C-alpha cells in the first residue's frame, strides 16, 4: 500500500500546530509542530515509510512525540489530538488565523463573542461594524481585516515552491538520472534553471541511448512519489513534496533547441522568436527554420542556438526579456559565490540564532571569508532574545577579544537594529558609534501607510550610524508582499547618502528582489549580499542572494562585500562621515 504523501502528513502537522495555537498552547509546542511539518515537507524520502520503521526521528525537528503522531496518521488514518481539537473548533477559524494581524486570541474572542467561524462571517461582521463593539478590538482592527480580505490574503497561497526547495529536489533528481547507465546529457530547465524566486514545476531535458529506459527510471528515484510515462520519450511525475516534474528525452542533435525552449522564460522565447523572424529565421523547440534555404537547423547545444541567431549566449538567469535581446547586448560580468569575501548579517544565540559568536566566526573562516559581522537583533526586537544596550556593550568586548585572537580575519561587531515607527534605530547614537557596523531593518508596524513608511525608511537611510538597510522590502515569498513603501525613493536616498542596500539570502526573502536590486545598482547604490544566517549551517544561504544578484545583472563591482576588508571598511557610511 502506498504511504500517505509527505505533503499530507505535513499539512496534518501544520493543522495540528494551528489547532494547538487556537487552543492557547504554549508557543514552543506550536512551533514544534510547524518545524516538524517543515521537515516533512522538505524530506526527500517517504516520511510515512520512515515513521512505520520508527525512523522518522532521523529527520531534523522530528522527535518521539511527532514520530508517534505520524504513525497514528499513516496507520490509523488520524491523529487523536487533531480529531479532538477539530471537534472543538470549527474549520473556518483556522483560515481566520492566517489573516495578518489576527492572532488566535482575537479569533477565539470573535468566535465566543460574535460566533464568527469563517472568513465569510468575519467579512459580514466587519462590514456591519460589529467588530468594534467587542472589547479589545476596534475600528482600526475592523478596517485592517476588511483590507486583508479584499486583498485575498485569507485564501490558500499559490502552490509555488521556493527555489531552494525546487533545486534541492531538482538537483537530486538530475543526479539520479545522470547516474542511470543509459543517460547521456541531463539538465534542469525552466524557472529552476533561471534561478527564479519560486518554481511551479520542474522541467528536465535529457538525451539517452535508450530513451524508454530513462523515462521508466524516473519512477524509481527516491525523491519521486509517483511517475508514469507520458507519450513517447517523456515522463511525468510528482515528488514526495508534491512538486510536479516533466522529463523529456530528446534527440542529441536537438538537445540545444529543446533545452533553450524549456528554459524559457516564455517572454524571453517570444521576444527571441519575434526578433528572429525579422532575419527570416523561425525558432521552435525542434530547430531553426531558415527561410533562405528552407532547411531546419538542429542544434546540439544552446550556444549554437544563440550563435545561429547572431546573438551572444545569454546566461539562463538573464532570460526574462529585460533587455538581454536588445541590439548591442553584451553579457555583463555576473557575481559568483566565490567572489564574496565576507558576510555582514548573521545572528547568534544572543538573539534568535543557534550558534555562538565563536562558532559563527569559525564557520565563516572555513568558508574562506576575510570578515564577518555579528548582527544580532536589537533592544526592541519582537521575538527571540532582546539584546539590551548593556548586553550589546558586553558583546562588543567579547567580539573585540575574539577578533584579536583571529589572525588575518576581521570579526566585526554590529547589530541589526530595528527601524522604529518614527524611523530611528532602537539604540542611541553613542552606542551605535562604538560598533563596527550597523544594519537596520523593519520588523514591526508593517501596516504603516505608504507615505509614512517611506519617510520612516528614508530617515533610517539618512542616519549617520546606519551603514545598510536589511531586507528592504520586507516580503516573504509565498506568505506576504513587502510593506507598502516607495522603494525607488529609498534607493534614491541610499545613493545620495552612501548607505548600502542588502539582498538578503534567506530563501524566502531574496530581498531586495532582482528588479529593485538592479535599479539600486544602476542608481549607484552599493549592494550587499548577506546570508542572514541564524546558524553556522546557514551561511550558505548567501547562494540565494547571489542568484538574485545575477538575475539583477550585477557583477562583483556592484557588490560591496566582494572587496577586501580595508576597502570594504572605507565604503561604510560611518567611515565616509
Ligand atoms: P514555472 O511557472 O515556475 O514552471 O516557470 P517556467 O518558466 O518553468 O514555465 P513552464 O514550466 O510553464 O514552461 C517551461 C518553459 O517552456 C518556459 O520557461 C518557456 C517554455 N514555454 C512555456 N510556455 C510557452 C509559450 O507560451 N511560448 C513559448 N515560446 N515558450 C513557452
Ligand atoms: Ca517549470
Ligand atoms: Ca582579527
Ligand atoms: Zn531581519
């Protein structure tokens, strides 16, 4: 019997976490279920099968309790705790908790006071101005609920996955197929190859001595939950996380045409074809038909496709119809992970990180960096530990002591200070002046109206002790758009003041995005590529910042932290006065 798909197990654990939260459980219990769900969702093996063998605990974040609950789910079809809580709270309450600004407390309050048990009944009550009558709510709350409902925020998120997840699976599948004896070339195409923010499905193009054997092999890969052949020389499947995959095995002399076609983007391909027609060339996934000769040219490599069209080879990250097919286009130098010499944003156990200062420094040294800034969350941070001014003063001492023992490596003491609603940082200037580095981010009052939010962020950009703005838009991919802010005005201010703007490498942030990062660099802003690591094992997240930078056409010269320490030091706002 096939096991319950991982995504269904993950959904059940998530739901159980939500139900516990609704029931007023302590937060780390709720968090345990969310972390467990995430581990299940990201697992590349069948978690149901693992759990039945008593081995689900091998996954990070799954302990004996969760293992037991997963077994109940896959063996008996239900988790008793979930059944009990579902009987207590109507289905619609969970949907309401997903609205921004509506926590479980308010949901319970509205349920007990007004009987609101669905998004529909919430909408009716908000429109009828009944919410403001409940103690603890109010007209402002009512307005924000209506705005959220209008923006469709209560609805299920689009089923796209983060690039990090898509590549974890896509790269493993490609490796699995390459290892097959009949395989020749195997490449990931589509949005995953273009390193887009999110991916709808995986597209794989291959050549093989025995195409039927390779398409049949897809189903046997450990990452695949189910797969079947789809016509001649193609297969369709689904991974354990629910990601769809299309595999096409093609003729070797057309591999370039098909890889180019299925890499996209659709917009790039459309522009490419339009331009080619003007030269009497008709591009399709099968070849290039030349009007002059009536012959169809097949290309074994993508390089040939672009060369035949008289174009420079366009790196996949640039194929978005953003000028890469314009006459005179020359491939810009694109930043690589190896170009980075330091990381300017990470956390330790002093705030919400998992490792010590020493451990983070060691990991940075092992990555070959020349410098690392410790930037724990600040005095008023909303979650994790707060680093009050005295704690920060002690951290300064510690970092200086550790740094003195690290030859040829600069360990910097910084902070990720909160940008308060009025635009000021949450430490005083004297303390900020003692630091080596200060990054400032918005972590509170996301709902601030556009004009105010813009003023708030520009005030931070103009602050003499703020060297950089962290994750400037505040977006969380698949969860929420950025705050309402005029980023162009923020970019203009950053260019004027010499304040750096970050591309945050957390895979669900990648913030600035490619469009704004490019605009910022064009305006002369120095861009930072940071991991925002909350543990030594996350310094590698800078990979996702690099991906965004490349999609923004950025080369090493645009990126501040490709510079050796003395040069970087001189670029800091605090060094420029
Ligand atoms: P997504 O949504 O993350 O899967 O994004 P893609 O770019 O992987 O899109 P997908 O999987 O729908 O299609 C794969 C590639 O196939 C796409 O990047 C370009 C090509 N393609 C799809 N639709 C069209 C189209 O209407 N015209 C042309 N010329 N190419 C297309
Ligand atoms: Ca795709
Ligand atoms: Ca040192
Ligand atoms: Zn932050």
